[in-house]
C-alpha cells in the first residue's frame, strides 16, 4: 500500500513517549506532519524528538499529564 503524504498538517499526539503513541508520532513526522508530542516523561520525549529530528522531521514536545488540568 502506498503511504499518503500528510505534508504540512499539524498533529497532536498524547501518550507519545512509548508504544502506540510513539509509533504514531514517528509515522506522522515521516509523512510530513508537524508533530506536537505530549507525555509525562521528559526524558522519553527528548529521545523521541532526537529520533524524529535525525530523520528530518519536525517535532515539539510537551511534558505533562493530560488528565490533570
């Protein structure tokens, strides 16, 4: 199946530091999205950001708990 480009779209991914959230953030960045990744672990978010940027993607990270207003 051909991968669709999503170039220029903005995507917010919560739970992005691991598992499905991380995979979604990486895939969206590879498809050209500008990604904002949110999760509780700053360390894991920094690792994600380094991976995405090394691959040429655009990402900003926000550490915090989205269940806590």
